């Protein structure tokens, strides 16, 4: 789950389990929680059980690795879209151990571990200061408050690639002194029935930060809300003013698209494999 992901910045997604606990503003309207409940899975919250998977599920990345080796093209695996690998629960330790072994057994796959708990990463990974070169570690930074809390923790991790996901972007984020520790920035607006509009100026400022520091920039989507350039506004279901004063229109993420100032930003990390 799932080969050929629809997420623009990854090739596949893999979930060692489902379920998590909300911990910051980005989690408020969590798509993963909504999706799991729609499927009848009650796996969210501190007291809820997590959903685990069969060995067949765990064998899928082995097949992806063989394909990547055969084709000579590395594949990116987002882990985990329906959980947080670094959630502080002892009943997850066995699954984590399986995950570390799987990562080591699939060197043609780059594993993108995105967490809201970068402070816990070192206590769970088994690699000390010598991480496998196919591990990328990222953290969510939805506004300046959470960027300031999480980026120092992220910067201390010895991964080949360190990245942030500023999505959904809920406030301005300045990279500041942590820019030199980042290899990639992903950002985007929120989607879903309760989506909050992001200010276009927040995205532009983050792009400028990335350009100044030569950090690859990936704009994933506007989300449900768009500033409306080039869009048939007759399709807008709602209008609202963003924090920076921009008039935003609720048109749905498909219509809103992913062009920022007329361009598509699909930056990826530049990696020295030597």
C-alpha cells in the first residue's frame, strides 16, 4: 500500500500499521483519521488499538526493490501515510524492528520517514550515527511555532536527506538558521471538508527562503482553496479572506491545482551517492 502512489512527491506509500494520536494544529482535520473511520477502523487516539498487517503486505516493498534494481531507477517510499513511525508506544516496537530490517533489505528504495515527533527518532532507530543511505527523515512544520520546536531536533539527525513538510501550511515559516540543515522543502495547502485556506504570501516567502539557500522546493497543491488566477470562479463554492488579505476561493483541490505564480515546483533532493 500503495504502489504508484498518487502523492506527487513519492513513488509508493507503505504503512507498517494504521493509527496515531493528534499532537499539533496540522492534525486537526487529519485525512488519515477520516479515511480510517470511513473504512470502519477505530485506530485513532491514545487508547485505541493500531491496525497491523500480514506478511504479504510486508513483502510488497521487496518486489518494489527488485523492480527498481531491474529498471535502474530508484523509487521513493513514503512511510507512513496512515501513522507516525515514531509514536511513543511499546506495542509498536516489534513492527518498528521489522521496518528497520525491511529498509536495510531494500537498498534501491529511498525511505521517506515523515514524523511530527523528531525528538523521539534517535530513541527508536537502531543505527546510531551511521544511518543507511536510503533513509530520508522529515518533519511537519505547519507554522513558525512548530518549525522552531521541530527543526532543531531534525537538524541533529544524521540522515542522508533531511526535509520538512510544511503542509498544510497554517502560518508563515521562515527557515532561518536551520536552512543549512535542510535538503528539501515540501509545502501545500489543506484539502477536505473543513480545510483552512493558506495565504499565498506564506508559500512565496518559503519559496524565496529555499531559493536563497539553494534548497529544492516542492509545491504539492493549493488544496481546497485557491487565489483564483486562471480559474473559472463560477465553480467556487465559498470565498474567504486569507490571513494576508488575499481573497481565496473554495473550488476543490483538483480545480485549484498546483501552480504557484504560473509555475509547477517539483524540486527533489540532490543526493551524492558516493
